[in-house]
C-alpha cells in the first residue's frame, strides 16, 4: 500500500506525514520514529503495511530534523511540538491512538492526554539509557494517562521486559534488541518477529480502543 504524504509546519521546521488509509477505519494510529532512524524503521513499516487491511489507518510522522536531513535528533520538547502539529494537521475522525518507537514512544506518552488520545502504543520504550537503570523514565510511561501498550525486545539494553513496573501491558518480542531486530538463528525469524508486533498491536487496539464505545 502506498502512502499519501503531506507536509506538517512546526516552529522547528517542516515535518511530514505519510498516511496509510484504511477503508471503514475504526481508529487512527499516529506513530513517530526514534532518534536513530526515521519512519523506515522495521516495526513502523510493518504496522503501516499490515494494519490498514485490518481497519486501522496508520499515519507515520517524520520529525523536522529528519526531513531536513540532520543526523542528530532535536530536543525532546521539540518532538512533542511536532507530534501535536501532526495530529492537528491530520484531524482524525476516528478514535485517535498515538505512539512511536523509542524517543517517539516517550513523546507519545507525554502527549497522549493532551491530544485526547484513546490509547498509546510504545514500541521499544527507552526506560533508561543503556547501562544506566537509575536514570529511569518510568514516570513518562506511567504518566500517559491512557491505556498504553509496550512492545519490547527481550534483549533491549534500554529496558528489558522484567524492568517494567508490575501491571504494564507488555508484549515481548523474544531475542529482539532495541530495534526489534532478532538474531539470524534466534527463536523467531525477523518476519515472524514483526508479525508478532503487528498481532500484539492489533489485538490490543481491538481490546482497549475499538472494542470500547
């Protein structure tokens, strides 16, 4: 499925929305990327490819720093401004769910309540910097104020599944790292790992968002 792209003006430059529209959509999932890559990330691409066939419109938001070709991400507050601008441009007519991967997941959690989202999808949530568990960001996650799904790699150095608070709605990708990449000889192939991500997000959307009036 090809995307329709549209520019998003922000105080920090122009971002871009790539929209994958579902017929008869029941919800709209807006996802932004992390600090190390853009919307081409494997998990974002998998969701954008699969979910529209299941009635979920997916919008991938490329932050202005990426659109401008910069290699270093802008400060966290600018990411929130960008995400809010993207939702404002999109103006979804279905239930809104915000999310993203890594830094994008943090931004979505910070913005979910303010944007009136029905839920938040946090892919590879960076619970702490690598090797620095004392620098926790758990308050961002627990402060989302809406139902939140965390999809986390089993070997993520920025937060292994067992480090998340009890009660976290958590989908674990076996053997996966922070990029949700699995070893060539792991328990799952890369295709199966991404299928697990799609299935977990879709099941959660049905259970927590579209299944609720």
